[in-house]
């Protein structure tokens, strides 16, 4: 079931349900892409109709941020919970490991994808890491050709929003991949360069606060969360 939150149609799924849906997509012999919007995405899509269309046309739209969950509740269209992109990606790696599939990592700074790949293979030895490419390329078509030559089953696209979502929508079907996921800074986490919040913070929905504590320079970005909540409350008021 889809629930619209400020113009974005989210799939109302638990993490377990999202993993099942993703596994089914990965098993199909055709291309699919998954997006994981947070409040920043919602605000950006409000001003960028093409970005909003790309998000809404994705095969799965997962609520990555707790701000999305709060907004949905305020709006009167509650979601079952958040499905962080990094956790969905971990579930897809587990699935790929079971089938012995091929993985390609696209994005992040030079060297990060390689580090992430090494650490992923330590945990998932049945996966074939068929290629990596940093996110600092200028020629999108050349990047596509490199991915396509590697013949991946699963593709992580970590270029930041909205670039990664638009890249998947434009080029994804030509990569030969069955499933592509837009994952922002996830490769830094998989590479061990960025630490996720402790589970206690995650359970309380305070992962954003932990990141702000570790990276004070993100304050400007975090300030967008209250704006999304205000907009969601306004939507409910308009419907009343």
C-alpha cells in the first residue's frame, strides 16, 4: 500500500516486508530501482518536479528518515515505521549472498567503494564484487558503460540526491542490473569510515541527533526537519 506524504508516495512497509519485496525484485529478470527519501528529499522534490516524478516512479519508495515517519503521522497518514536505506541495503546483500550474485558499487570518494567492497565480501563471501567506480565522474554515459560491462545483479548508487535517483531512472535499465538502490553516503558506512549511531539511539529515532553530534556542520541540513513537520501539520489542517 502507498501512502502519500507531502507529494511523495511511500510504500507502507516494515523492514522485514521491504526486504521481502526487495528480494522479489532482485529475483526478476528485469531492472528495478529503489529510493529512500528523507525530509531533505521531500523539500527538494517540492521544487523539482522531475525529481518528484523519479521518486514516485520507483519500484520501492522507503521512508529513510524518522522525519518522514513523524510527518506521515502528523498528516494523518501514518506509516508502519522507517526503513533506513543502509539496513535495506544490508538485507539485499544477505539476499545476494544466498544466491551468489554479482554486486557493483558506484559512488563516494576515490578508494571508498573498494574499501566498502572488501568489508562486504568479508561478511558475504558468496557475493562476487564485479566492479567499483567512485562518484567523481563527469561522463555519465562512460560510467554507465563501465557498469554494464561488469554485468551486476545488484547495484548500489551512492552519488547523493537527486543525482543518484536521476541517474538510476535515466541509465539503470541499460546497466543490466536487476536492482539498483540509491544510498547516499552508505558506502562510507560500509567502508567503516562513518559510524552509525548506537542501537539505543536508533531505537529512539535519534540517529539524526547522533550524526549532528558527530558532524556539527550538518546543522543547516538538520534544520530542514522542523520545516517538513510544519508542512505535514498544515496538510492535515487543510483536510480537516
